[in-house]
């Protein structure tokens, strides 16, 4: 299904949960706020970085003024050291779906949306020793060292360029003896079936989005992103869960004297553009049944 390029609020049923996915910097949060203010509802975070309290500026989390305009949930509530999984996100979302308020779920983590609308395999917890082994193999041999040991079915399904997804697949196979794909095939019913929602993908042309990403990163710097990284630097580790935020490793390197600020800025912008490309590819492959809205007119 394809919606008009310019989304009209009157076209959105007030009784349906709304899902808003899209690449970074495409204007998802603004669209969610617009809907919430006009029709009511609680805006639920579906971004794996915006859960961390240390990153308001660096993750472009809604500002306090924006949060005051409509209810928001699952933003900035975790310490930097806390691991957070898709399964935990689903457990945190479940009571929000049951409290009577209409959810407006928005973010750029595609796996959150697929787990919410398609279900998630109940995989046993991964031991810390297995995770440490995966990190060591990744550091020594890169992605090929992990990909070479995956079962073919899992390797065909995952984003092979995403270190977090490849590591997760390797860890599951190592810890359980079964490939991630087999676990996924035994997935239970979803919390929120897609047919009971209004699902929207915000589509953004590549060059338009590239300019937005650059401008947004400069705005992040202006709003204190460097200070946020500086505050975390005394306990910084490469494997710190919050360190996965794009821009954080680059700014940390600058603060350690390893990069100029201009070089850190350029590296972070380039990494964000690559991430947005992976997001667009994922959304095209997995969200063909969703409504599409042009980011330039949404």
C-alpha cells in the first residue's frame, strides 16, 4: 500500500496504533509529534541508541520542550553500561500497549519493528563468555571470521555488513548449537500484528538525506554532543553498550587527542550516511507492505 506523498492527518484513523520507521535524520520524530498533538497518543521510542540517558544531543533525542508537548516513553532511561536487547524492548513495550493509550511507535531500528509485528524467537540468554569470545574473534579477524562459521540459512537472512547482527548470530549458534534462522522459524505470535496498525515508512532521497545528516550532526555538536562524550570518557570502553552510538567513538578519539574535531566530524558524518544506506536497504526489503511517505513533504 502506498499513501499520498503528503500525509494528511485526516487520513490517519484515530483508533489505530501508528508505526513510523525510516532512516536516521528523515524527520520521523517530528511526524510522530505532529500526529500525537493532533490526535493524541503516546510516542514510543523504537531506536536502540535513544534509550541511553547519556545521549540526548548525540542521538537527536526529543528535547525537553518536545517531550512536554506529548507523552513520550522509553527514551533516555538506561545507563551507558546497560545492555539492551530486542527482547527486553518488547517486554518494555508490552505494558504500554495495554494501558489504553494509543501508541505511536517511531524509530530507525528495523529489528524492533519486525519483532513487534512479526514476533521474536525466545532464544536463551547468551553467556558473557560467549559474547567475549565473539568480540575477540571480531577484533582479530573482522566480520569474515564470524561469517565463515555461520550456518548458511542464517547468513542469508542477516545484514552481513552489520557487526552487531553478525555477532549476535554467531553468539546464538555458539551458545545454543542452533542457527538463529532456526530459532526465528519457531517464533511465537507478535505483540502487535501489522494488520492492526497504520505502518508508515518515511522515504528520503539519498542526496537530500545526506545534506540533512551533515546539518544534523553540526546541530548535535552545537547542542552539546561533545560534552556528552566528554562526560562518559572516564569510563569509556569500546564494548560499552552506549558506545555503539554513531559519532561517539569518533568524538571520543578527538577528546583523546587522536583526531582533530574536523576529522572526527567528517568520520561521524560518513558513518551516519553508511548507516542510513543500510537502513534504507533494510526497509525496502522488509517493509514493502507499509505506507510510504516522502520525507520532504511529511
